[in-house]
C-alpha cells in the first residue's frame, strides 16, 4: 500500500498476522523531505512495480460502465481502474 497525503484517510488498520507472515515493511515519510529524496523514493516504487515486487489488486472497467462500477460493494480491497 502506498499513501501520499491523507486523501486516502488519516488511519490504516492492519491485522497483526499480516505483519508476521507477509514480509511487509513499513516506512514513514513526512513533510520536509528533499525533492531528491522524494524522487529516489518514487523511482524505487516504480522499480518494484515493474519487477513485480510491488503489485496492486485492480479491476479495469470501461467508462461506459461507470454508473454500475460506482455502486459496487464486492471489491474487498481491489481498486477499480476506469478505462476510456
């Protein structure tokens, strides 16, 4: 999970078992980081994503189905990607 800012919410609930069994690593960041540091962090995230080390559970839906997609409650952690 990646959170930049608080638009996703100020808190995160995480089961203790997921920390013990998944190899999850938690890093914090705060305002005031140098632009170079932010660039390095972003580049690392891109590298992990391209290599498959960091994955995102997503489902693509066409824009023409946005009304139905908006009302869905069955995603269970997946994110919708609306495609033109």
